[in-house]
């Protein structure tokens, strides 16, 4: 009897314990559901912060942030919330102002580097040409193009610019441009060796005349009457400067004119080549790679011409026999080659950032800077009439650049 009573009491105790546990579990579950419901209600009560322009942001409870976050975090979040409330126009204006200032500074630095490299190229190149006891335009040209080719191969090897993959047919189309580029550089060096730097650049200011002529012949682009009128002061200024130039000779004059013709032919044909469907199939063939390929091919074409015309004369033993400082001559020639390729590469970089009209105006100012700096450095005598002719030619170039905004007529 006692055992039966003990078992009954133990079973009752176990039942009471289980019922209490069930009651506790039920109350816990109810509290959890109630907490979840309250959290859901509080989350729904807090409106999410949104940036104007319908960009959603993670909902934030300002009361929780103010109670549980330190003061520094609250300040940062308040600043972020203030920034988020700015209109998109003001935000874009602020970013464009900072980007515009940085872009303007970068463009100004490129233009200054373009001018300086052009000045130093003309100075070093003229010093090398003056030091030689005989004219060596082919050798100087091959040296400059070879130095530029080394820089181009380094650019491709370091993956600073994509390497172009061209077919034999495409290279065959670029080869005539390379030949024109090589011969144009030869005639430029020939003119710089025969006459003053300032006079060579005054003659080269007549490039717009050849541009208009060749664009009409190859591209069918006919200029307006205003553009044709801007060529009058260019041609008249070059003629006036030529009549009063102290260092004038026909070799220097016609060499500069031949350089204008060949260089502008290269530019016009390059424009047509880049617009062709076969060339546009190669994605990496942009204007920089086209100029790079032209430079490398020009160097390869200049080597046999140099060896045929001047190879024996340029041997180190022969140059030392003339009493020249061979080391100084090679250093100045290397600097001239570096500046030669550098200013041409920067010219393409500037053209990628500005319009062709702005680039033409900057090129006109560059020619003025080169002429003035060469006159001051080499102390070239200039008469008032000569200065007037140079100024008229440069003024015509500037006018031509501004009038080129007018769309040419195509036949």
C-alpha cells in the first residue's frame, strides 16, 4: 500500500512538472511572437531614408542610432543623411566642378609639355645640324625615327597601349603613309639645316593651304569662301617673310614646302584610312596606334635610304676625324629624338581631349612660341617687314582654325 501511494504521488509530481514546463514554453513562445510583432510594428513605423532620384537606402531608426551609437558615429550619419538629401543636379555639379578643374589642369600641363618638347626639339636638332660639317638629313631622320620606335615598342611591351594586330593587306595600305612621313621628316631636317628655325616654321605655317587643296582632291571636302579668304594672309605673309629673310635660300624654302605637302598628304590619307571598313575591324587601331605603326615603318624605310645616301659618311671613325665631339653629338641627337617623338605623342593625347578646332588654335600658338624662342636662343636677326610677314601668316592660320567650325561641303 505504501509503495502504491508513493508511485501515485511521484506520478502526480511528474505531471505537475510537465504541465509547468509546458506552461513556461507556451509563455516563452507567446513572448517571442509578441516581440517579433512589436519589432515589425516599429520597423513599419520608421520611414526609410531615400535619396532623391528614387534610389533606396537601408532603413535607419534615428532613435536607436541616437541611443546606441557614439557621438562621432551620429555626426557622420547625420552628414551622410544630409548628403543623401542633396538634389542630383547639385551633386553632379559638385563632381563636375572637381572633375572639370582636374581635367583643365591636366590639359594645361599637356599643352605646356607639348610646347616645351617642341622648343627643345628644334634647339637640339638645329645644334646637331649645325655641328655636322655636311648635311645628313637622312641619317638624322633615321636616328629620330629609330628612337621613337624604341619608345613605341616599350609602350606596347609594358601594355600602356594595346598592340595592334594587322594583316599584310592593312600594312600595305599604311606603307605609303609611312613613306610620306619619312620623307616629310627628311625635308624638315633638310630645311632646318639650310635656313633659320624661325623661317622654317614660318613656311610650315602654310600647312592649311595644302590641307584645303588635298582635302578637296582626296576627300571631296570643299571649303567655304571664308575659309578660302583666310588663306590669303597665310600665303601673303609667307611670301613677305621669304623676301626679307636674311638666311633665305631655295633649298631651305622648297624643302619646307615639300615637308608641308608630304605631311598634309599623310594626315588626309590617314583620316580616310581610319574611316575605312577594313581598318575599323581592328579595334585596337586608333590614331595613336596608327601613328606608332607609321613611325616604325618609316624607320624601316629610312634605314636603306640612309645607308645608300650617307652611310659611309656617318661612321664613327669618319666623324672623329673631322674633329667633332662624338659623345656630345650623340647625346644631343638622342635628346632631339626623344623630344621629337614626345611632342608628337602628346599632340595626339591633346587631340583626344579637345576638338580639332581647339587643337588647331593651340598648334598655331605653339608655332608662335617656337618662332619666338628660336629667335631669342639663336639670336636670329629679324627685320620689321619680316616680322610683319610672319605675324600675318600666323594670324591667317588662327583665322583659318576658327573658320573651320563651318562644315565643309562634300560632293
